[in-house]
C-alpha cells in the first residue's frame, strides 16, 4: 500500500508497529479536526520532517516544567498507550484532590470534575434518544411514501394519517385520507394498470432513496457506511481512526440511515444507531477537558454511548449495558457500568418521551404473550437454535466471501452501481409479496403478534368456533385459507431474506444486521409455530400432546416461536448470549420465556461455533485487518518471546538512542531513516542497558520546538535524557534535555517468557509495545503488530495480507 497518500495533515511517520489501513475501501483524507484535539497549529501542516527549524526567540524553555502542545498525543491509525493514559489520569486526579484543600474555588473545581462524567452521560442520553426518535419517525414516514401519500398532510405516515378517520376497525388501513399513487394519478386503485403503476412508483422511490444515501456517503463521509460496530470495537480496544466518530460522520450517518432503511433494502438501523450514539459521545467529550485530553477516559465514555445506542435501538436499557460489556467494550471498569446504565436510562426515557411509534413503546414490535410454554416445547425451540446457528455460520462465510470479492475485484470501484443494482433487485422481488413489501420492523411485529379476535391479518385467518372460546384466550383452531396463503408467502420471503442480506450487508450505505437476522429467524419460527399448532389441533390425542394439550385448549403460541427463532438467528450471526436474551425479554415484557430464549441462544452459539469460531463483527475486523486482539480466544502455542521479537537473526541491529551521547543531527537522522513509532533509550551502544522508551512523535515535536524557542540549539547540540547534563568542553553548543518525554518504566519481559503470557499482557494492559531483555541487556522489541502477525501465522494465515488491509 502506498502510505504517502495517508499522511496529509499529520507528521510523517508511517509507524512500523501500526501501519495505515483502508476502511471498507473508502479513500481516507480526513483532517484531525473532526475527531481528536489538533496539535499546535504552527506545526499541524507539515508532512515530512527534515529537522530544519530556525533559531527563534531567546526564551529558554524548561522541558520538564512546561508541557509542549502535541506531546503525549497520537497519530492517526496508531494504538494508544493505555498504561500511560491511565497514569496521566491518576496524576491529574491526585493534583485536583490535593488542591481542593487549599481554597473554596479549588474545592468547587474538584466537585465539578467529579460530576462531569455524569453530566456527560446525561447529554449523551438526551442526544442519542432525540436522534433515534428523529430517525424512527422519518424512516416510518419515508417507508410509507413509497406506497402513497396522505392528503390531510404529506408529513403524516399511513398509520397517523388514518387516526382521525371514521373507517371501521377492519378497514382501518383503507381510510379516504390516504391515497396510493395509482389513486392519486389515475383516480382509482383497482386493476392491472393501477398495480403496475404502484409497482413502478415503489421501485422508483426505493432507487431514489438508496441513490441519495450512497452519494451522500461517498461524497461527504465515507466512514458513515456499514454498521460501524467492527470499527467501534477496534477503537474501544485503543486504536485511533480520526474522523470515524466525527461530526460529519454523525450528520451523514443520521440522514443516510433514514434513506437506507426507507429504500426497503434488507438492513436495519440498530447497529448504525450504536455508531450514531458513539459519535454523540465522542463529540460531547470535547466539552470536558478530562475526556478531551485523555484517550483512555474517552473510551470509557464511548462504551457507555454504545450502551445508549442499543438502549434506543431496542428499547432495552439493561440489554444495552450488557451488549456493551459482552460485545463491544475492551476495558469496562465498574464505574463505566454505572455510567452506561445511567446513559442507557436517559436515552430510553428521551425516546419514550418522543413516542415515535405512537404506541407508548420504545420499539415497533413490542408484544405480550399470556400463555405459559410446556417443557416438551423445548424440542422445537432447540431445533430453532440449530437453524439459527447453521444460518449464522452460512451467512458469515457467504458475506465475508462476497466482501472479500468486493475488495479484491473491480466491483469495489463502483459502489453507487452496486447499491442501485441490489436495491432494484430487492424492490422488484419485494413488491409482489406483502410480507417483503412492508418494512422489516413491521414484518417482525406481525410475526411476533399473538392472534386475537380482532386481528384481520392473513396470519390470523383461522376457522373460528366461538362456542369453545374461554375468556380472552382463543383456542388452537384449524388454519383457514388465509393462513396457508401466508405460509407460502412467508416461505418465499424467508428465501429472499436469506440470500439478499448476504449482498446487502457491507455496501456503501449504513446497514445494520440485527433486524434482517431477526426477520429470518422470526419467519422460520412462525412457520414452525403454525406447524406445531396445527399438529396439536389435529392430533391432540398423540402421546406428546395428551398430557397438556386437550381439545379446545390454547396450547401453542406461534408468535413465541417467532420470537425464539429471531433470538436464535441473531445469536448465530453475532454470537451474543446474555445480552441477547435480556434484549429479547425486554422487548416482549415476558420473564417466563427466558428459558426458551436461553436454550435457543446457547444452542445457536454452540452450533455456529462448531462451524466457525468468529461472529460477524470479528470476521469483518479480520477482513479489514484492524489491529484487534480478541480477548475471548485462547493462545495455546508454546512459543517464546525471542521467537517473535525483532530484530530477527538476519535483521540489522535494533535502532536505539543513547542517553547522553547523541546529537540533534544523529537523532534526526534516525527519525528520517526509520519508520518506527518509538525508540528504546540505552546507557550506551556497548552496554545496551535499558533506560527507557521515547516516542517518535514526542521527539519530533520536542526538537522542533527547541529549535524555534530555545537559544543555541543547533545540529551538533547533545540530547540527554539524564537528570544532570554530561560533562562537555566549554565551547560546546547548548544541550537539549528531553527527560520529560522519556518513559522511565517501559514494560519489559525476558527472552524466555512464553508468548502465552506476552499475549495476555498485551490484551489486559493494552500495550503498544514490550521490550525484550536478556540478563538485563536490551535484546529486542515486540509490538502489537508482531503479536497479531504471530497469531495469524500460527493460524495458517498470511500475516502480511490481513494487517491494515
């Protein structure tokens, strides 16, 4: 990869341990202003370092006392140093605590600093909830716009348009205020020509919405495509992708998410809502110094924002917190758990206040079941779990293969054409079938629904025998012709959803996977549920039904099977377990169905894991080559640190800086001739005794500032990292002390340390690099990239092809 094109607006240093990467094929030309605090403006623009600074003012700079702008920050596509960031936050906290005893103002500052985290969570919850409400209302209206328009006010969707109508309950969808496009243009809605016109308008609106979405993404924010969860997992593990959580990404993702969902593509808004919430969290972090200047603290906020995103996506605050903990977060202390809970609560409350669906619920498919399930029903529930696991594994393999083809062939060069072709195929196949024509959320709502007396849906067209009705519960009844029609229509819808979702997920529009996965499972579950219901009705004397399902009783709830199937398929694709079950029972409000959900979720995970260990998000992380060390996987090989460290035996010796004998020119030469992100500092080249570690970026900024602002610093000036300056002749130029930027406690291991322990250290401490010693002497260095390459090699993968691809 030609790395020069990625260096605009930042210092040159394509780092050896963290190279640049391409996100989903998008050209990366982002300035730092979008996401992270910029460096000193005077230095922010140069792209190559040649050390040619001018002698500036006569002011002497004490580098120990006055921190330089930019020192301690990170370049784009680098990993943060968790240990250093946490240490800096502890120092800051200690200083505020000690000052709080000196004056009232300092005490107020201390209290406001402690309260700032909760205030930030409140703001994130309010903003995420408001945006989710806006997205829900807009998407609902634009989805209905494909089929017609409201004469009472074009801004009303179909349901809201008919609220004030005097039509009967059974004709509630045919109110005179709502006009289909054929009624509006031709004056009537019946006949072949009216059908063709409605069909044509449906396809045209779908193509228009998807075209707008892909053009906005391509033109303004390439990072707004996809679900965003793989990248957020990577960012939360400590990687920096500037602009990914910036203001432009937030604006474009919000607009294009509405357009993509409204176009009828087989995608959902739930995954992208996590990205939207994290963008809100990142932008609001800039209001508080403590989070703006500390990358580790900012990632705690982003973990809480992810919880708020799932909270508004499913109306499941507790499920959101567990999702953040189980699926996306890398570092999740107890304090973050409490704050995530608060942010999720505020976000859910805000969305409930907006009431986007007009049903006083947070989601469109909220249902309540009343009949208990029987122990024997665990068998079909486990069958649904097996189906979910098989479909999850099939989907991941197929989707990754298609995305790899998109990356490596000419297909990736035509994102607009790809989106339009997939939209056209989806719309043409979807319109004739009423279950694919409706939005996927409405389809899931229909499938979850437990048939009542007033339901006019085809799925509820049973042969009624009201003499046997007991109270509100309808008994199991014989299926009427409407149910059989619905069954084959649902079977066709299942086939379409299974295959079209493979090609949709990963296109250059915002696309979530939760809703399509749930739809596949819900269709399969409803089909199985109706089959079980009819089996129990016609064969209630069979041994399996005789003990608990008598004639005229309400034994089987097909909607419950749809719910269990939805959980199984979502679990098969994402490999979620605990958070998935909690999200599903928060959706349905039924605690008695936890056991069926748990059985289906675990079976689904076991089956999918038996075929392939990775969930869809981990697979996309590996496909894109993000530097993510998966904490869930065991490292079981018997290699040692000396097998992985660099330099290898055939390599040139390790590049080091001595503590008090190298000139400014010597250090500048090392910086220009190497691409490493940092250098070990040793006592001397002969002894190789380790003193510390200094980052390349900090060296560049410190030398440049010293040349400008410290009198007498020239190319022959000695750089020293010790407390006291080395003895030199009186005629020597001024020396440059850089001890303040030296890390005096770099993490070290011996050359005989098992890699199992080294990998554990990298995972749990979030290290960027680790130095290797032998009998106290420096031998080499292991970076995060080296660890990832080593794991890839042991897994029989090409290490160079999967990193930062």
